[in-house]
């Protein structure tokens, strides 16, 4: 089984809100909140892929791609069999903006898109909604709410959820 390489953006405002996309799972139809991002195309660097994915999924042109803070390896069963994906998460600080999906050329992605929301990072862990990764709230808590001497060395592997 080949491993798909992907990048994701943790788009965070100074008042600790994060932009998440709500999508309908093509596998089971469930709604999931996730960070913008996607697969790295042939010849792209991580930064080029992140810049492209953020533009396609939010309409924002990144001027910097931020610090590599999380990595995640996971497998899932799709309609065409079992897949494995390795993701790198980049922390990007920015001002809140109104996102749009109008620049996304991937019809399948547009068809499963449901909504955008700027979440307060402290509300994610207590939410009844589903997130990917499932422990996103805990990971953000580790990133922002731990004392400097309690923070792990980055990038933090978040593959366990």
C-alpha cells in the first residue's frame, strides 16, 4: 500500500480561533470538521502544496507557511479500498477572513464541503462534533495552553488518534 503525502494548515488568529472546514465523509456520510489541506502533487515542496491547498480550500493566498508542528500517519478505508496517509501540519498565524471554496478545481472536494467555522480552540475538546484528527482539541491545547517547560519538542507525532 502506498502512502499519500499531505500537508495541513492550522490557521490561527491572535485570539486563538482556528479555521476548520466541515465536510461529509465520502465513506459513511458523517460530518467531520478538519483543517484545510491535502495531497502533495508531484514536484511540489511541502510549502508549495500548503500554499496551493489553502488557496483552493479557503481563497487565502499565504505569504508564509509557518512552523511544522504536528505529523500524523493514519490509514482509512475508502470506497476504493484501504489508504494510508502521512500528514504534516503547519502553524500559520493570520487575521480572521471570510473563506471561500470557489477556487477549488476538485469537484469531489467541493461536493462534500458543507461549511466553514472559526472555532475557539478551547471549545473543540468539549464539542460533540467530530474532528479529524479526533484529538485535535487536545493537540491544540498542548500547543497553546501548556507552560513553555511543559511543551513537547516539535514536530509532535499525533498519529495515535
